[in-house]
C-alpha cells in the first residue's frame, strides 16, 4: 500500500477533478474519492422536475471554462465536452420592451448602450482584447511576477473599486444597470471594494468567448474531466464518505476539494494549530435560493433580446440591484431581489422534451436562510415577462439548506466558496505565502482558494502545480 498512490484527492468537483487530471498527466498515481454517487460537485445535471427535463443543479453558464488555462491540454472535447453559444451572451431587461445586452458582437452591445457605448468599450475593451492573458495572470497565486503588468494594472486598478463608483462612468441607465448586474455576481454590496472586478472579468469574457452552456448539461463537463483522469491512469471511486485523512490510503500528498472548515476537520491531526483555527474561522458568504422550472413554452419576455440570451439579469435599475444586494448583506430578504435567470433549452435542445423548456432562477439571501423566495423571484420575472407563471409546468426549489445537503462545500447555501470581505479576502487573492499547502503533504484545492469561484478548474490546477514542486517532485 505504501507505494500505491502518489496523491489522493477528496472531492470530485471541477477543481478536485482538474487537480487529479493534471497530476495523472504528470505521471503521478492518483485516486479520487467522492462522497456522492456521481462526480461533479457544482457541475451536476439531474431531472429535478419531470422526467426528460435536465436541470443543472448549480453551474450552467461557464464562460471561464471556455478559456481556462487549467483545461488546456486535457483533451476534454475528446471526452464528450461540447459548448453551445447562445445568440447573445447576456441580456438585462428594463421596464418596457427594452434590454441592454453584452455580447461577443460589440455592435450588438453598442446598439443598446447608446451614448455610453464608447465609455463601455474604453472600460472593458482593453481587458477583452487581452482576455486569455488576463486569465493566465489571474490563474495562479499572487504575488508573482506578471507577464503582462500593463494588462493586470488595467484590470486591478478599476477592479479594486466599488461597482457603484465605477458605474459612475456611464451616463444612462442601460449601461449602469448592465454593469451593476454583472457586479452583483460577487454576492456583495456593490458599494464594497473589488465588486467591479467581477463585472469587468465577466464582461470581458462575454465580449471574447461568450457565455456558453454545455450541451447536454454541466454534468458533461464533470464527466469529461473524469474521463481525462481515467485516460491518464487515475482512479475514481464514488460513494465514499471520507471522515479523516488518516483513513485514506497512504500517499505522498492529499488534496481536499472541500470548504476550509471541512478541511480543518478532515486534516485536524496533521494541521498546525494556527492554520487549523484559521480554517475553522472561515466565514461563508451569502446564500442562493434557487428554483428550477419545467416550462410548457419559452418565457414570454417583453424585451425581444431577452429571448436571445441564455442568461438574463432580472433586477431593474442599478439602484434597485444595489439596494437588493445591500438588503441581503444586512441579513434581510429584499422584496424585489436581483435574480439571475438561465434558460439553456433555448439553445440546447437536449435539455427538455421537444417543444418544452427548462429554466432556473436564483437570488441571493442571507446565509442559512429558511425564507421561501419563490414568490418574490416569480414576481420579478413576471415584471419583465408577463404571463410567465402561465407557462410553468413544474417547480423544484433548492433552498440554502437543500444546497448544502446536496454538496457540503456550499455551506449555508453559499455558492461562492466564502465571504469576500475583511481579511478573509487576502487568501482568495493569493496574498498569502502558501494559499494551497495547509501542511506537509496536505493541500486545499477548492473554490475557497485563488483565484476563487467559477467553473474554471484553476484552483485545482494551481494546487497540483504547487505539490509537483514539492512533495510530488520526481
């Protein structure tokens, strides 16, 4: 047994699988252990409402996966991965029949932003032009010597600003609302520093690689990663509930694709006390309240462009969105939440029976919330799509507690891998010496490590690289 594995990975989410794929490709003997019956973590697809309606339990739109440096060289297309591009990357309807859009086609975006088209392009254009290089700069822990310091400064300078401040560059509501909706993916009050970075990165992705979905469901991405692991000689076992690293097969290194508190519990016996205490103090961020729908027909959006995008931001004006996120951060439940709506079956016919559709919608709520937000979510959608409730065939609710029960990494329903405020943000930015290595031979590779949440695998790849420089050197 002592020589059977070089690495054991606990957790088969996209980061754990990516770490395993890179280690196996480097010739290391790898075992992946997953608690659930299937690999995937946040990239899982199930028939939640009715048979034949395939719903992504968490992630659906995966712009960072398309250009991720972590997925390069893994030949995922050969393992069944195919991306589908919607007609438009993103639509943001306002009251009436108008929607601002963000798309690979700059002219489509400009047509909806009017006088702010130039300011939008000056703000996002340089980042879009260098998007692959920007992702590489963000892929590893900081500080490091940047290869593109000018590009990193163009991102980092404005990205440090609160979204409410950077949105002041725009004179009219369409651009301000579009920017606020992008920034609200941070699940933070838009008055906080760093919230602009979410808007800038996501907008640059929309203008460069689009906001695609995975044909057949996000499970296909997880399955492709698992295929890459096995093709390189790695092993994967599901249905295995690991209680302690001491119970694992002997290995030179252990990788934990878990939340920091779970990492502290699993590796308690081998962690330095100060590191264990820091992991135990790690705070989750706001939660998500998610509803999946089976639809009899497409959503009857008032704005035609909303029907052309897989992702629709439903929240109204920039002030309304900022107010909703501020209410959530204060522990309250906004009457008019900011709602992220995704309608993959408009562009991927494999998601539902012929003529039918799938859709999911979620809003932010306080961590661990038990308040049912279904009615408020549907009222917001009805505001921009009158008659929406009439096309609903079935609903499936995933409250914060449901999300955590399905995936323990989603503590209290947090989809973002932890709160992004105070000192806790420093490890997420890589501003610590060893953001992945918890102790000799023990690594954390989840979305709670740099560069943070998103289906990109870069956390797992970076942890694997760190171990290959130390315990797993030839």
